[in-house]
C-alpha cells in the first residue's frame, strides 16, 4: 500500500469509529430515560401555571411521554456538575453538610429530594441553608440575579417555588439557588 492509501484507510477507520461512538452515546443517553411512578406531588412540580398538569402528573403518571434525549442530556449534565458545584461552594466559604436528602410532609402530601444543605463557615451559630443546583442552557434563567428576576422568568418562578418548599421541609430560612449556565453539548 502506498502512504496515501494507508492514510485513506486510516481516515475511513476513524470515521467508522466516530460514528460507532456517536451511536453508543445515543444508546447510553436513551438507556437513562425512564418514567418513574409519582404517587404524590413533588416540590419540583409546583410553580407551573396549570393546576390540571399537577393533577395528571400524579393521577396519570404512567401515560407521561418520556423526555426527549436532548432533555435527558441536560439532566445528565446537571447530575455530573452537582459534585463540582458542591466543591466550589466549599471553596468559597460554605460547608456542605448534607447532600441528596429526601423529605416528606404528611400534611401537605409533598415530597422532595434536596440537593444539599450548607452552613456559612464563619457563621458561629450554624445557620443552615438549602442548596439547590440547576444546570441550565436557558440564557434568561442564567441572567436572574434577584428574587424579582426569578418570579418574572418561566423557569425561575418554578425554581423559586421549589426552593420555598425545600425551605419549609428542611426547616431553613434561607435557600441558595445555584444556576450553572450550560450550553447544549454532545460528543
């Protein structure tokens, strides 16, 4: 074989490998898409403008359409980034004291899975705060800096309500919403 023929063969092999890796990645993403039983309201359900949706999320959960693979990639990225966010919080003076704790309120019949709780390191009285992390490719959400900004943003309003419920469930007076700006990504 000439050098040019060998390079052409190598290029074809690399293209086939790249295609196989893209296919494997798509299969991997689709394998994590699932519909889970929802027998009660979740804190993340609130803040939507449609009460009917809340009803059907519980009553007809098994008929829900699976999320799009692109949405699953956002979820995956958020899960991957969460440990990094918690490390960065420690780096800037917060001590993360709990992570991934499930809560339930019998009276409200609402459940939640809180990303974390933290304390300010220099705060001698140990006041705790709820920490909620969101990976978002939504530029308008990433620009939110105040509660008022959140309340006037479609997703921000939902996350504000979610944090309020988390504060109630965790018996905290402060919530820190960390929005990590992410752009769409796939190999």
